[in-house]
C-alpha cells in the first residue's frame, strides 16, 4: 500500500506524512504518535495546515473506495485519519456516514 501517494495527491509531501505513514502501517503506534503529529501540525502555516487536512480527507475517501477489498485495513485507515482530523481541526469535514445513519 502506497500511503504516501494517497497523502500527497498531486502535491509534494510534507514531513508530517512520514509520521502518519508510521501510524497507518501499524495502528498500535497511534497512541504514541498523536501528540507529536498534533504538535507538528500546530506549527504549520495556514496553507500547509490546509494541505494536511486534505491529506487526511484523501485517506478517508481512499478508505471508503477500498472498503470491501480489506475491511479491517480500511477501518484502520479511516480511524487514524478521523482521529487526527478531530484532534487537530476540531471536527470532520466529511461526516456524511454518521449523518446518514442518524436519518
């Protein structure tokens, strides 16, 4: 799985992606990496922070698209992306699944 390609989209990578890939490769690393990722993200200027949020959104979209290929892996990817987005940005930009389940 080429997580870096998904994170970058058509942009150049930013350093924080390396920490994120560590979490994606081993979900057990998430508790240890949350604070360093958060602290790094808080040093970003507005443009870089925006790029990082879209990287997290790309992961969520990728996870949804490939859900049925490997359900467990897909859930891990989405979990990591959503937890980080909520911690760093305070909310999820894409909350359609939760809203659809409530209706």
